C-alpha cells in the first residue's frame, strides 16, 4: 500500500461475482435489480459499482440505490446497450462487479433539515442516502422529479422513511405539476443533496439557498481513477468523477 | 521452472509484462489492489512540459471488443511529476519505471527528457510521437520519417537513458518510420499506439466523443498490432515493445513470436484492474504448455 493523497473517500476496490436475486420493471423503462454478494466495499450512499456485461467491452457504472449485509439494489433506466443488457438479466444469473467506487455522499455536515432533490433515475442513489439520514435521526424533505406519472418509482419506499416526500411531474400527470426545482422555494432546509440530469442540477444550483452536494455522471473508461476518461474542472483543480467524485460539493463546482 | 526474464535495452526485467501509459496512472490506483512490484515495469502517464487538463468529455466510447479514448494527454506537467508523483511512485514501486513523454515541439520533448534524465528511478524514456488526440504535435511527429528522426535525435541529445520511440499505426509504412528512428539513434521501438477511430450516438446523431475522433484500442486491434510488430521486426535490430489488444498470456507469447522482446497491456487494465497480475501469474503455465523454457528465446521466432 502506498499513500495517495488524491484518494478521497471511497474504499478498497473489490472485484467479485454477484447473483441476480430479482429483476423487476418498476416504472416506464426503469428496473429494480437486487444482487447478492460481497458488499463489504460499499460504505456510503452515492458510491457506484462498475458492471461487466457479456458482449460489451467497457464496464457500466451504476450507482447503488440500497445495500444491506449481503445484497445491493440497483435502479436502472434503459438508455443504451449496457442498460438493455442489465434489464434482460434473469434471476439466478451472475454478474461481475467492481465495488468500492467513488467517494459517496458526505453525511457529516451537521444538517438538521436536509433537502434531497432527485431527477428521474437520479433519484436512485438518494434512497440509501435518505435511509441513512433517517437512521441518523433527521427526517429529510425529499423532492423527486419525473417527466410523467409512468416514470415515477420508489414513491412508497421514500414515504416509508420520511413523511416529507414531494413528487413532481413535468406534465402534471402525477404529484405537483412542474419541475423539482419549482417547489424548492417553499421548503425549509439547511443543506441539500441532489442527483439528476445535468440541466436539472444546473437549475438546482440557481434555486437553492444553502450549500450542498451534487452527484455527477460521466462516460467512464475504468471507474477507478486510472484512465482520466471522466475528468472535470473544479475550483480546486481537475477531478475524476469516478474517484474524487461522483459527489462534488457546491462550492467546488464550475457550472 | 521457466525463465520469464527479458532484457529491455540493457535493463533486465523480471517478466515482459508492462502496463501501458495512460492506463495505469502513476501506479497508485493499482498499488491499492495488488503489489505492483510483480510487474516487469510500467509506463507512467504521458507527461508534457506544461500541465494539461486534456480534452472535453465525453472522452470514452464503447466499441466491439474495444474502446475509443480521447483524453488529450491530461497530466500535471513535468515539474509536478518530478516533485509530487515520482516520490509517491517510489513508495509503492521499487523497480526502474518507464517514463512516457509527449511534446508539441522538439524543444518540449528535449526539455522533459532532460528533466527526467536526473531521476534515478527512470529506467527508460518512452517517447510518444503518436498521440492521436491533440491538434498539433503528438501524432504529427510520428507520421513522417523525417519528423520521427528529428524527435529521436533531439531526445537522444537530452538524455543518457535508453530511449524507446512509441509509434503510430496511422501511417502508410510503419517499418520505414521505425528504421528512421533506429538510424537516428533510438534504443528501442514501442508499437502500436491507438488507431484513429470514431463512434456516432444514434440518439443525438452526433459523435460520441466530444473531440469527434479518438484512439481505438482493446482486444479488437490485436491482429493489426501483431502484424505491425512483425513488419517492424523485419526492419530494425533494436528491441521492440509490442502492444495493442493483448489480454492474455497466450497473446504475450504470440506478440513475442512476432518480434517483441517485451509487451505492454493497455485497455485491458481498464476493464480488468487485475489483468497484468493475472497475465504474469499465468505466463509460466502458458510457456510450459507450448514447450517454452526461456521467454527471451522466442523473440521473433515466427520469422
């Protein structure tokens, strides 16, 4: 082992084989995949796994939505070849994962009333975050934004954790009509966490009045800091989304 | 017991397996997961005179049995490499390391090589005249015999370390460029860098890579790399480091039969971080399988 001062958060990178326990369609094009296996390297919400899939060269980075002693849950939206292959996985099939990737959300901000803002499939990593914040004694307010009713997922799961869950849809077919950012002004919060498409997070950055954390995504080569494929510029120098990210603090981001 | 040791430009290495530049950083990410001292050596991230952020993202695209990258030589610059990266590298890697350098002018190449010449842990300098991802310099130096020879001469003047010139496959006749480098004083040749490639996203109907094109690497390019190593072996007497799509001990042997005295592993490290470790560990069994006692004896055996 050698000291690496660029290593922020995260844990030991592990490669192992996981078994698909279940794979369910839970909303339009959105699947919930539960895997069993070694989750010892997953230590904080907002971390991701990198998945090897038959017929594809590069692994696919997917954020962890939930994890327990011996299983983890991935929520995926079918967008391209990788997510198509994941959606087709059947119970009992095996997957090769790298775990322990990314820094994860920093929960140690002393927030008494955190706000969680999710957009589409970006709501996924906020679930474990919400769970851990609730376990820590705070009841966050959660805003989950979707395009329409068919895309809404995990509404009940979030509501089982905290009473303050607001659903928005762009077309008004479910919850409050509008964008997730439209409802923020009426909420009392002292810190925020957000994950969603970049245009949404950009809108969040204009709507919020406190510091917070953003979860970013980028096309990755390796997922563990070797290839510099996912670098971005920040106020404190260049960072790798896979290693120093995917969570960046609001004061660090150059929009 | 088989012998996996090879001599690369006067330095003996324990085995011919070398992680390729740009896929192994300065070693730390891998030192966290296995003891990287099992490697023959490794070629560190391409270093330039000035710090570079590199190209806009997306920098990565999926391909059948391979990938495209367009990093654009992101690196902290030679001063930071010497001051910060090399001391850290020394703490986790205790063998001579291969420095990989790039430049945008002959002066820059010479400047970086001269600075590295004073660093005791640098065993070889691999000079990249084949980066497809920068607009000036880079590959321009690797696509004509004259330019390749002029870089070779400039860096040979700047350092006493063995100089290995890394060639581009995006040329009409790679053997003649290798010969020009040899005549200009190169101690070794490494090849191939990535093949210029492209993907288009059907949703946006635009190139996936922000820089439009990038370097294609991975298993798919192995036969092309093998063919070029074979051609260069016919043209030069200096040692060849073969790379391009190697993913197994079997590929290592095949590449050495074509003429490589050592090999580099690139894209495979990104999809399997334990790739080099697994290849090194399986090499003795693979040698036994094919009746090979001493790996250095098979170099160029296919000719």
